[in-house]
């Protein structure tokens, strides 16, 4: 029962470097999303997808790109890392984007940009 | 400012005490959810409330959805150390944007 798998679990980047955070789910969920979690701010939505080939911006999309070529995978790309992107990143999936459906989360990626 | 504001932000209580966490917004939600997150893990769903005024009980946890569907509360009776964690409310407004609250960090001291 893998659920939602995120890799890596920890990452340190230098300012200006790029990287991709991986997210995969094996529940055949249509809806996937990326959040960042900072102290005192809960989870803030970065990007989301309602199905393969469809993505949209959330609350804090600047500096991040996403794509959804398959139902299973939803990678998050940091184009040019900045210290302000130091955070814990969570990927989630749910059957739909509706508020009645349960969101399943990965274990998170702790990213530090120096 | 965030769409869903929670209070208090931090709560430290003795085992056996009762507590209430609040989730407030100026927007109307079709439903609200409560999640609990433990250190190093992602949030896990506790409950979904759908109808204004609805009350749901999960053992010692009681969840209420406000009549106007703009706010919710979580009440824990006789808190135990196992209740320690970060509690998050969440809701969907439009266009599939799923918003989370600012979170309440609860510590229950044995």
C-alpha cells in the first residue's frame, strides 16, 4: 500500500540551482496538488491538477512549475532556487478536487536553499 | 491574511483537560475538513462536515460546522498525550482550490 510517494525526503540546494521534487500515487486519483508548509502558515497551495494534461496555479505559484503527463506522476520543478523557497513540501492526491473527498499526503520533502 | 484562520496557534495543556480549536473564515464553504499531522508525516483526515450546524463525534473529539458554513470548531475532551500534533482545517471554495488553515499545534503533557 504505497499511497503517495515523494522523493527525496531531504534536499539542500544552493541559490540559483534547479531541481525537481517527485510525487507518485498508485490510487488512480484524478486530483493531485503540491503544498508548501511554513511555520504558522499551515499548508499553502502551489499548483494543482485535475487530471493528466491539466494543471493550474494555487495561492503561491511563483518560482515553481508543474506538469502532469500521467495520472500517477506530478513533479514539481524549482527553476532557480531562492532562500525564500526553504520549506517543507507536500504532495497530495484525492479522488476528486471536491471538499468531500479525502486528501492523501506524502511524507514530505524538507528543502533548504542556502 | 489567509483564507482560513485558526486559533489558538499553540496550545499546551495537561493530560485530562478539555480544549477547543477554532477555524474561521469570511468565506462560505460547502464543507470543511479537519486533519491531524504528526512530526515528519503528512496530514491525515479526521473528519468532514458538510451541513451548516452539523456536529460529528469521533470518540473524544467533537467537530462542529457553523450555521453559516464559515467556521468550524474542534473540541477534545480529556486530552491524552496521543492527541499531540498539528491540527489543520481545510476547505474547497471554487476551481478545485483546496485551502488549509494556519494550523494549531497541540501538546498534551502527561
